[in-house]
C-alpha cells in the first residue's frame, strides 16, 4: 500500500451540511453525501485509491499519491474556497475547490484556471459509494456522466470529454493562460430527476459572498485575528445548517496513534462539543448559531431529559450503534475503521454543566429568553441533583470502569451555579435555597475527595494518584479563583507530569501495551485542546508571557491552511486524530479571547462574557482574576 499523505496535507471545503477533504496532490479523498454522517463516496483517506477518490492535477503529477505537492495552497480570503497552484516547466495552473452553501442539491465544484503557458491536466474520478465498498454503474445520460449505486447517483458535468475505464471517469485536457474549465459533481437520489446544471462562476461568487458576509459578524479584533477567523470558519463549516447540530469533526477513524486502534467516529453532535463550540461563537459575536442549536437541543432531548444522551445524530437521531468496516484497512493501517459511536450510551455527568453553562452564556449574550428551554433546563438540573454522586465515564469517554471523575463533579457544580445565577436574574423560576445548598455540597466534596494535599493538586478521580488535564478548567469555570494555591498547584502539576518539554499536554497517562484507566491499550498524541487549557491556566495564574509563548507555539502546529486535528505527535511532528477537530479550534478561539481580555481588560473584549467569582463559603470566595475570566471552554 502506498503511504497516505499526512493528515495535515488535507484542506477542508464544505456547504454547512457536509464537507470534503482535498489533499495537496489535488485529490478529494473523503466526501460523505448528502450529510456529514452519510456513507462516503470517496474513502481513500481510510484506505487506498480503490476505495474512491477524485484527483485533478497536472498530468505530470497525477496519480502520485501525495508525493507531488502543489506549489502554493491557501483559502481565498476569509472563505472556504480552496486555491491550489501548480507550477510546471510548461506553465502554471490554479484549481479552485468549493461547495456552495446548500439550498438544495449538494455539489462539489472544481474550477481549473490557466495562469501561464499551457499545462496538460487530468481529471480522474473513482466513485465508490458505501465507504468504498460499491462499484457503481457508470454511464452517460444526455452528455452527462452519472454513477449510480443503490439509492445514490453522482452526476458529473464538464465541457471536458469524459471516458469510463475500469470504474474510473477520466478526462484529459490542456489549459492555457487565461482559460478556465469547470467540473461540477452533484449528488441526488438515484430515483430522482437529474440535478440542474448550474453556473460555476456564479456559484463561486455566491459562495465567496456567503463567507465574507458571515465573517463580518465577528467581533474579535485582537492580535490573533487571522487564526481566530480561520477557526471560526472551520467551526461554521462543521455546523449542519439544516438543523443547528454541530459535528465534533467531519471524519471517522483517523487514528490517535498511527497503527493503533483508538479510532472513533466523530460525525455526530456531542452535547459537550457543540456547547463549548457555541461558547466560542458567542464570545466572538455569533448569536444565530446559538438560537439554532437551542432549537436542536429541544428537539433532540424532546420530553425525555431523564434519558439524556451525551451525543445525538446531526438532526437528533438517538441510535448511533457502533460497527466496523472490515474492507477498509484504515489510515496507514490503523484499524478498525468504525462508524457509529458506542459512547452514546455512556453516563457523562459533565455534559449537564456544559449545556447549562452555554444556556447561561446565551442569556448573558442577549439571546432571547425561551420558555421551552427554561422548562428543559429545570428538568435537567432536577435530574442532575439525583445523579451527581454517581460514578461516570467522564469527559474522555473511558471504556473501562466508571469512576468519580473530578472534572465531572466540577461541571455538576457549574450546572447548579449557573442555574442559581439565572434564577437570581429572574430568567428561571426555581427555588434557590436547595440549589444553594447543593452547590455548596458539591464544592465541599470535590475539595475534600478530589484534591491531593501532599502533591497540592486536584487528581483525575476521587482517591486516584493520576492527573487529568481537564482539571485545568477549574479556574475558568469559577469553581476556584486563579490565585487559589490549589489552582496554582494543579496547573504546575499538570505542566510537570502531563506535558512535554515544549508545553504540549496529554489528557492523562496511557499505559502502552497495558490497559489504562480508559479501558484501552496503546498510546496517543498530545491533546491540542488540553494544550490550550494550559495556556489559559498559565494566563489566569499570572504567567502571561509564558501563556503567550505557548499559544504561539500551538499556532505553529496548524497546517498551512490553519487547520488543527484532535492531537499532535511531538516526536514525529505530525497531526493525529479526526480532522479538523472542533475542540481544537474552539480552544484556540477561547485562549485568544482570554489573552486579549487579561491584557486589555473587559472594556476591549467585545462579545466575551465574564464568569462571576465563586460564591462558595470556603476560602474560594476571594475576589480575584476570576472576575475577568470569559466563559470557560
């Protein structure tokens, strides 16, 4: 098997309902149609070219599987239109790849533009529906090529003559300076009428206008604007516009360890990921997404908050049963490839805190009150009050024994605390006295059972010696102020025991060939979001220069297109895990907001919402930098 390109060699295009991964060799190697969670029609990303791809490249480099990179690659301005430029001895050529924000048929448009000289080009499309398992019926209808398999039909429109050979649709052409050739790939149900042929240039103009108009709503004007805006665009691209659901990532089974089995499907809406992504969007001025997500939440949870799932399908589906696809060898042999996600059935108590925290932030950001959401909020808190003392699988979705994770308990405290604040603001009609007592009880228990006084650090779970990067969130949530010695000790302990020499942070310690706390064998890379949490911890505890240095180190890990995967391997210096990852880009945005806030003060922080200082009766009642802390990630 030829070696696949590195994960960071892929660019993302999308239409806010699905997306495609475009390699820097000109090949689209991942495309699910018509939705993020639909079976892929191009799946080379998790296998070989035989599992589906579509390459447009100079004839001299076509088919080289990542060995031939483009000379230049960038997004056109603040958009999701990808530009790739080749320079060959015969001339230079540019390919524009994009997906028009959808109002009907999903389409991928590729426009080839001659810049100088004359370049021989090849388009080779190998459609393989069903995650690369089905060879479609490819034929011509009225001068248009169509590939049909079961319920799916892919229509290819172009002025370049196309021929089918061994399941590949091939078109060869020469592009001269000033000339352009367009290819439009459309999906529709195989039983439906053929899709309309649109004007590619008009679609390009409309797509650019869509993204430019959306970016203009951004209120962040700090020193890291380019990185923040690119992350915002990436998060928007992972929002399913039809429902308001947000996927954790648009891929499945990209490995957390090359050759390992920590490969999961992230094409669903985690309440945690979606809520924290919305916190980043709200912090930069985006309210409509919060309103759409709130409606999605009401539909997904429906009248059954007692059976809250930690994730749902992008339109609220509950059945996300996990299965393996044995015909796909996995990225660089990292098997199994999984679709669905068994973690949907887990108990993760921190989810209540993230959801309610985001509802609180939406209120603080001026999102209009919703009576139905208020009822749901009340029922969620009442259910949490009955279950918060149970062990759970926690934020990292362990597949081992349940534990009393400190982060889960802290987020249970957050859920109660934000509920109290909303009730005090007359946004909720709830009895305050039992809530205040519950908040104090949770706080007291976490400080008694989740803190190691000998090492001066909060631990991963009650009674454990292991550490967890999620405890870095304690000051951002307002559970304790940043100047509390226990917070400073925790930041120092995580930095000392879970981070590499250059500040990249592991979630927790894995055990290689032995089964770890998460019930899995094997290792993983450093976790990008946790590294941003360390930025926040350093900044809040008064080490701003160190925080900025680490933040800029993390920015340097981004791909040439500004994209981040879930994890990073500091030894091999490459990205790992599903890509791009909402968590990673959300962390970047939140850290940029915090650094600006702590540097310039609240008056310059447009759109960010401060978390009030803790109100516990313990020593955490001191006023401190917590008053300046924007909403936690």
